[in-house]
């Protein structure tokens, strides 16, 4: 029978405390994340840490698991009946799969912007006001008005729509709609913004505006973006994760991943030999 001495207990406690302290420097911590769609495994053993106030790009061939992992971070995969997620994901030291966690509150804290702009069939004002209203984030109309204004300004849209707030959001151009969706995402005061190929349906000018916006937003938010554009990943992100066949092959500072990858699969993808 093994007897744990008092000194060993103290040492183990100190090791655990150091591990917890190291992890608090990260905004998102994932450990051995596996995802299954029925009997098919889509992700295998994904482990990495996303830093606060940075843009992290997820790159890799179609079907490699990028978007699947992104949807794990706000538990959107829960809405797919055949999907099963195993492993751990922590945001600000909180286990997002803890039984006591409110998934609705999690999705307010983790905003999502999709590939195709999807404004609500409501006015520009109501697109922004809807989330704060249902989550009780403002106490009166004047406070809600101020929040709508602030969000539209942060999304770089205020100057273009300030005299059109009662018009439908669906009447805006594609790039404006996507910025409206970003404004809507930040209206619930999230900590993290997830973006699933937010520029793939936009023209180069609108894409440049969204990329500028990402640089501005990361001062206040942690951003994770799925992109098929390696040039975009290099322009917007501080760190890059390369996925291939459901595995996280490589993760590190963007410049290092693109200029001096440590895995030959990463180099093959970047050079165009695979993917």
C-alpha cells in the first residue's frame, strides 16, 4: 500500500497551483478535445491555448476540423444531435462543460460571426438591441440607445447608418451586413469573438475593412478566426493553428508557422503541395 507523505502532498499541491497559475494567462485552454459525428471522428486530441487580446487563425484544408473546433468553444456543436464532444475547454479558468454553466450565458460571452452575413429580419437598431434586451444588460431605453451607438461605432458602421437605424439590416451591402453582425456579436459584451470565414463572401474592399476592424477589436476582445486564406491569416493574426485530417498539426506565432514550420505537413500546405 502506497502512503503519501505530508511532504509529497504539499509538493503535489504546489505543482497543481503552478499549473493553474500558468493556465490563467490564457483566455482559452483546450485539452485533448475529440469530436465525433456519430461513428466518425472529426477531431482528435486537440490541445492548445489561445492568448487574450490576440487574433488566432485556424487554417487547413476543407474538412480538416477547423470550424468543428471553433463551434466547440461556444458549444454550438450541442445543437447537432449526432455530435459528441470529449475533452476539456476552459475560458478564463471556467470549464465550459461544467454542469452548472448556463449555455445561454456562455454564448453571450462568446460571440459568433458566420461565413455568410446573417442579419436578423429587423431594423438595424433592433439587430444590435435584441441581445442586450433579452439578456437584461441595459436598464432603460437611453442606456440601450447608447450601447447600440457604441457597438456600431466599434464595428466602423455608425457613420454609414446613423440616419438609417430604423431601416432593415438586410438592406445593407454585404460588407455592411457583416459589420452589423460583428456589432451584434459585441453588443452582449462578450470576452471572445469567433469568426468562421467572415470574409469569404465579401469583395476585397469589404474584406480589408473587416481585417482593419479585427486589428481594432483585439484591443478589447480575444478573436479566433477560421480562414482559407493564408494571406489573410498572416495579415490579421498573432498566432496560427494548422489543422489536417482532424488533428492539430502545428500551433505557434504566425510568423514562425509560415516562415519556419516545424512539421513538414504544415510546409506542404503552405507551399500548396497539399490541400
